[in-house]
C-alpha cells in the first residue's frame, strides 16, 4: 500500500478510536438498523473500487487526449501543483456538492450522506455508489496525476482527508478552542479557511429553523473558503441539536446505495428548501 494511503487509513483509525472512547462509535443517537449496512458497503466500495477506478480513468482519458503531456508538471513548484489540486479537485467538489443539493437526481445520489440522524466519521463516505463514480474532481485528479502531479497529490490527499475526517467526526476538536480567548483571532481565520465540526455540522442539521443549520450552504470539503467566497457560508460556532433530512420520506437500503437501478423514491427527492 502506498505511504499516503497508509497515512489516510491511520488518520481514519485515530478518529474511529476517538469516537469509540468519547462518543459511542457503534451506537449513535438516532441510529437505525440500516445505517451500518449503508455505511460499510459505501465505504468499502469507494475505497476498494470506485476511487482507484476513477483516478485510473482520469489518468487514461488524459493520456488519450494529450499523449505527449505526461509529467509536464514535474518541474513545477509544490505550491503551484497543490494549487491546481485545490482548484480542479476541491473547488470542483464544492460545485458538485452544491449542485447535488439543487438538482433532484443528483440529490438522490447524495441523500444517503444526510440520511443518518447523526454526524460521525462513519458517514464520511456514505453516499450512493454512483455519486463518487460521477464526481468530476476525482476524474480531474487522475488527469493531474498523469500530468506529473502524483507526488503532490500524495501530500494533498492526506491533508484533505484529515480535514474532512475532522469536520465529520462528532469529537468536536474545535469546541474547546473557541473557549480560549487568545485563540479567537486564530479560530476566526481557521473557520473561514477549512471545514470544521461547527461549520460542517451546520450543513448536516435537520431543522432549518434552528438558527444553526445551513443545509443549502457550508458545502466546503477541504476549504471552507469556497463557501465564504461564493456566499454560502454560515458561521455560528454552534452545533445543531438534531441531524438528518427534514420533510422527506423514508428510503430503503437499496434506494440509498444503488438508485436508480433498484427502487424509486416515494416522492420527488429534491433537497429541502
């Protein structure tokens, strides 16, 4: 296994252990019998099949379109190539995520991520199996790897997944830091730069009227800056009391994982207003 993948896996394990120790990893509040199945299947499918396939696919498409451009980025500076990944992976994922809360059929693919009535490291990869297969950022990352950005991607993906794991975990690492007065300016910058438990939990809130939830915003993955830049940010330094999907019908395991191949939503699955 590549070093960066080992590092990502190790960081994932750390968050799992933290949740086991502090927030009841195996039995979350509001958990249903189907939740564990959806999370295990979607996580394993993405990790073992979808992500390697799509990265390889992006690599192959780039090689076909530009056969003489392999390794053209190898002499670029680290920061320049890192910036390309921020734009072509993280920014496009922001757009994909935002679009998924607007276009009904895309929301059908993304709804499983919000179907859990809790936030946890468990839900990081919880999406319909086709959601990541179609994600533009993964395809473009594969193309950048072909162009010679693989050495930077190894660092980039470790940083990105650390932030994403930390933002989804219900071990709220930012909460005690908000209480330290002299850190306030640092936290002001940090929460406008990367996703944190407070800003991302707002996106997972169940009730739009609770004053915290921002279901139609806070879309950022690594960088929360995209939300700030495009006007979709809501920063309260508070956490919703309830997570989940408001005013939508129940859905089956099959619908969550492999819609539209199996099952059909009982009513139009557009994202709640």
